[in-house]
C-alpha cells in the first residue's frame, strides 16, 4: 500500500511539474513570437515592397490571435485598408525602397471604394518618381482596377483579365418560404427600402432596379475613366470590348492590343524585369519587403502638435455584443461605441474627432443612440465624418450629426428609411404540422408577439407595428434635417430609402465634399484651429493577453457545421435567425456592394 501511495504521489507530482513546465514553455513561446512579430523592420538597400492582392481586405487590419499563430494556422489575420495605405506611404518616403511590385490575385474588396483608395495611394506613390510593376496569373476586376495604375502591367502567358462591368443577382426566398408555409410580414417606410423584398417577393422591384443601376453605372464610369487614363487609351473602347465579349475568355494577345497589358511573361521573366529596374545583376537576389514587414517599419514622421482622433466604425450596427453571434465580420456595437465616444469627448488631449464610417447600417435603435453620442461629442469638439465603402441607412444616421462629411467618389450612402420584418409561421406550424394555440390573458395585446409570429389574423398588431416604423422614419428625417440644415420635407424628397452614389449625394447635400480620410483629418484640424497636429486611431487594438484569453468568435464552429448540413438553404435559414435576433426596427442596406 505504501508503494502504491508513493508511486501515485510521484505520478501526480510529475504531472504537476510537466504542467508548469508546459505553461512556462507556452508563455515563453508566445512572448518570443510576439517580440519577433513586433520588432522593427530593417530595410536593405535597393529593396522592393511586394504587395500581394490576395485574400480579404477590410477597413482596418486585425492580427491573428497569438494562439492561432503558435499553432501554425494559415489565417494570421486580415489585411486592413489602413495598413495598406500607410505602408504605401512609408514606401514612398523611404530612400532604400525603390519601387512596388504589385501581385494581382483573387482579392476580395469589401467595396469599390476600398479598391479605389488603394489605387489612389499607389497613384500618390508614383509622385515620388519611383516605379510600380504589376503582375498576375489572372486579374479579378478589382485587382486589375488597382493594378492599372502601375507603370507596367505584366501577365502570365495563359492568364486572364476578368473585367465585366458592375452587376450581380440577389436571392429571393419567397418561393421557398411559400413551400414551407412561412409568410414574411414587412412594414416599411420608403419606396426604395428594398431589404424586405428578398423575403416578400420573387424578383427585384422596379424601384430597387432603378437605384442599383444608377450607382452601378456611376462606379463603372469612374473605374473606366481611371483605367483609360493610366493605360493611355479610351474608356469607350474598354467598355465596348467588355460589352462585345467575355473579356476573361479572350486571347491574351488581345489584352496587349487593347493596351490593357504590356507584356505576357512567366514569373521568372518578371524577376528579370525587376532586376533591370533595380540595376542589379540577373543572379542577384531581390530584397523584398512584405506587408507585415512594412507595417513594422517605423515611420519617419514624429508626432507633433495636438491630437486628432480617428475613430473607426465599420460593419453591421448591433444593439449589444450578445446579438453579434450571427454577424459576419466586424460589428459596430451600440453600447460600446457610445461609451468610446463619451471617452473621446471627455479627453481634453483630443482636440477633434474624425469618424471613419463604413457601414450599411443595422439596428435603428443603436444607430440613434450612437448619433446622440456624436451630437454630444460635437458640443465639445469638432467632428468630421470620412465615409469609406458605404455609409448608408444606419451608417448615414450616425454620420448626420457631424460638422462636415467627406465621402469617396464611389462611396454608397443615403438609404434614409426604416423597416421591420417579421416572419409568420401559421402556414407551417398550424396548417402543415397541426399545432394550435390557446391561452388566457389579462389584456387585449398581452400576446401580440405570439400573434405576429403564429396568428393567421394579426392585422391589428401589424397596424401598431406600422405606426412604430412610421415614427422611426420621422425621427430619421429629423436627424438628417437637423444635421444637414434642411427641412423635414426636403429630406423626405431625397430619402424614401433610396441609395445614392457619393457623386450624386454631393449635389443633394447629403455629403459636403468628395475626399479621403486624410482630407477629413485636415478639415477636423482646421475646424479645431490647430496649426500643428497628429492623428491617432481608436479604438485601440486588443492587447495580446486579451486576444489570448478570448475564445474564437462565438458561433464560428456552429456556422461551419450548418453550412455543411444545410447546403443551399443555409442562407435563408441563417438570415431568418438573424432577423429574429435583430432589433424590430432596422435601418440597413439589403446587400453589399462588391467589385466582383
């Protein structure tokens, strides 16, 4: 028995010692990995910044979690527009960086404006006299638009350019819901507020088609103009070529003839072209800098003067973090954003605030709370909005209180309207499954929520719901009227849920000027009467310990399993679940605006 106890204790002690040593090893690995990733980049002479347009790009960069990095997972984070633009600027001013090699790929831009802002940064880079060379096995529409600014465009001899124009189809689920016995009850204000249509119609309404064509044509013309200017050709010729054929399936030699490409080369031949530009021997290695290394390259500019805060608000607007479980990507959490804005208002070291908005909206209630916080913030210091890919519906509501609004030329904005969308399951639950309902209540509308969901006759409840939405719309109109110095009737005339391209929104007073984030920062400093200033990003990124202690995003594993099991019906199923979780009052776009 003594021997048993001795060996048992020895085993327990061994396990404890192993656990402690493993923990120490784990922490040392994490600290070492973070120290390595955060160390400053040293640039060698005759270096090239290699920008790979491959993967997703969102408004702001996010590092992969330390645990994921330690385990060697491929997803080390998401490329951020802010990091890309800043890295291009660093390359412009660093003497040892001679040019940029732009490698096109299957890049997914979250909006046309994202692609445009990267292209604008590259165009500014060329003002330094340095070169840009672009190459790809195949160019997507977005990656070609960005690459078209390059001095030389090379492509694989069997490559393609998938220029095809702006467009796309939406899914409409009414036919599916009819078969299931589900009926969506839509209450809305605004004839262009088309979010509800995918659940209540089998195809696109005339009003929705009108607004989509308007902004698509505007973006396409803008892109054609930029491409034609850089490639020294005519926009009409490119447009005609896209209209007459499937450009992606064209003979690669046709791209050269159309001046879309300079040469057809294999990758090793592109290396020789780069070596020639660097005046290096063909056997010399090319000193390359990745995006991650450029991010860690210290900036030469030192902070000076007063601080202008740049607060990033991008993604779906939700009431609180608990409702974020089924949201894809980053979200604007109402209560958290309000707290952040209140802190900026109280910080005397911050003299002005730029709100960087890239959102198609979401909860109307959360949007109005954020708007109120911004209005209070504006009483203490100037607030300027810089619109990214979109600032529409709830995204426009939170922008309306600002002193001044900038938008990119291809920003999608407006969509001033409100709706509520409630599924009714009576056809499924009662008619198909035979479930009936009965009960007792103290007041007539005690069970109004159950009636909206399961009663065949709920016209009375829907009447109240419509009044609720009507009040929300009037509130939205008043918010815009107050912020933009217009009357309610003037706003209503251009509202109705209509989506506007920024170039059109400029003429109807929804934005003040077309310009970049830098323009917005400069304007904020001007309004604050600052002679010297620097900018700083908010909210601050999560520390490594916070990332380490936090688990993977809620619902990610469930989401993956549901996609596998449900297949084609995954989207309508998950959208139904999202609609149930969301606030009854919604101010959101029905779609994203992508380049592909």
